[in-house]
């Protein structure tokens, strides 16, 4: 049998606090609630006076704050204090199987592991084991590098998706370890639900993980020998940042004479992630809808029908339009006002891959060639939730575009064939279901 390292995975040295209190220690990913300062004030209240991952991260609500440098300096200082003052128990050389119960009644299973950044690439049409799912905005990487560069600790909010219909990796690992006492178990703050984690560390347990990964790799191997093993579901820019910091650090190590063995043992080369089965019933994929303002709506719909090879028909109302779009993975709904009358139009297509991958490039093309309306150039916005999208479609010279559900069956195939999806293609669950920081490991 191959070793787990041959698939770009390593067993991390996990750091957890002594006598861990999940409710104050664990906090939601930094890229959530970026416009909601009140949420982060509530998190501060929940963590007050206790060791917490909140003190080890920079919530992105503060990303453009004038005191950002001071915040980053304080984060580094706190990381060192936690390491030096005995906050953490002894490192545990293990992966962790987790079960996250959310406030929405769903249970998501995951496997926390360490991945080799040499096996990841975010650039389009990569043949790497680990690939981005959405277009990476390069400008977002440097500000995040400031935070990771030189940081004593790493905390993961990255979630990787695995194409595993039989659930042999994550679910299979859970079956092997759940009879043991968990490493941690508790309620998460601010409507986060609860979480339980079990160590995956014995030879038999690791062998089971390796065998499952090997089978999945074989099933996802292309004719050219490349393997699409994991897709980045959440935290793509964080993983791209980790890669950029490693590339920068690697260059310094090589310049200093480091050989391949030394490079392989450098902690900066790796990143902690949570692996989730794309078919996990606790993992919901929600489409992100579009609204276009100040556009010639009729021309847009006819343009898209022509480019996507679809048929256009008017429906009676918003409820009928929403139901029709939800019932298909290839149809789009349009809500707009024309001459004072509200219209609801369905565009039916025979698209086989993920619909957003075909739609967004055509919208971009149309908008580039559009003329101004009343002196205003058309603008696009990205909306979570069909209700708000339909409501915005009631404005003059605006159109709400409903996208169909994300088809899990064609997810990996679409990315493998077309490269990363367009920006703002999907959301994995509600905001409160996003990953919470919990496990740590030493970085620099």
C-alpha cells in the first residue's frame, strides 16, 4: 500500500488547549460577517477573559481598519504567549474526524488533515491534486500574506471537497474512530451549533484513511495520469495565501542551502484543512444569484437565450418562476419591470455542466458591450437568497436572475473540464454553518 504522503497528505501535530472549552475557544472563520461588526462584538463577549482563537485571527471586518498593523502585532504576541504559557496540551500527532451539528438541523462530517502545498494550485486548468473551485482574485492575497507571514501558529478554516459517493474516506473514518472518547465536544458560540472531534492516530486508522484516499485517487485519475483529488470549497484565498507564503519562504530556504529533505520537513510547506465529502447530506450548496442594474433587460434575455441555446417563456408569477428554476439544474429565471408591468420569464436550456459556468461569461460579455441607460453604466451584484433577488428585480431598469441549484454530480467534472468556476458561483451552507477555528499547529 502507498503511504498517505504520496497523495499530498500528512499527519499534523495538532495543538488543542488543555481542558478545552469549545464555547469560548472556537470562533467562526474570519471571512464571515464582514459587514456585521455587532457579530464580532458578540464573539468578543463570548470569549472574554478566556483563551480563544478570536485572539489569534484578524476578522476581515477589520481588514481595512487603520489599526490593522497593531492588531496583527497583537495576534503574533498572543500566539507566542499561548505557546509559552501552557495554554496548549502536548501536541497530538493525528488527524481529527469531526461531526458538526448546525443550528439548521444538519450534521456535517469532516476530516482535519495537513496538505502539502506543493500539490495545490489555484491557477486555471491546473492538473494538481488540489484545485480551486472559483476564480482567485490575486489582489486579495498580499493583505492576507501579512497575517500568515511569520505567524507562530496556523488555524484552519479551509474546507476541501472530495468526490466520494461511497463515503469511504470521511464517513469510513468516522465508523473506525467513534467508539473512542472524543478529543473535544461542546457548543459553539453565536448560533454555531455544536462540534465533536475524535483522534485518528493508530496505524490501523491511518491505514484506513490511506486506503480510502488511494481508491478515490484511482477513481478520479484522468487519461493523462493527473488526479483531481480535492477541490477547495471554502477558504480558497486563504489556501492561495498559504501557497504564496510557502513559495516565498521556500525561495529563502533554497538560497540558504536547504536540500529537498529539509524542504519537506518545513512546517510552512503545509496547511491544515478540513476534508468534507461533497455528497455529505449535511453539506448544502446554495447558488448565488445575480442582479443587473441599469441594463436593457429584453436585449440581455434574448442575448443569453441565443448564446446558451435556450427557449424563453413567460410565467405567471414569482412563485412559479422560483419553483421552475429550483426543479432544474439548467434553467434560469428573470424578474424585471417593463413599462410599469412586472414580468417573470423562464429561460430553459440543455446545459449539462454547472449552469453558472456557462452563464457568467455571457453576462460579462453582454455588459462589456452595453450602452449606458440615463447616463448610467450597467452594474452587477451577487445576492444570496431568491427572495431578495426577486425583490430587486422589481426596480426600474433592473433584472433579478435566479440560478438553478448546484448539481453535485457535475461539480468536479465541470471544474476539471472548464477550470475554476466564475466568481461568486455558490455558497456552502449558511454563514453560521461555516467552519469554526479550533485546531492549531505550529507554523513559523
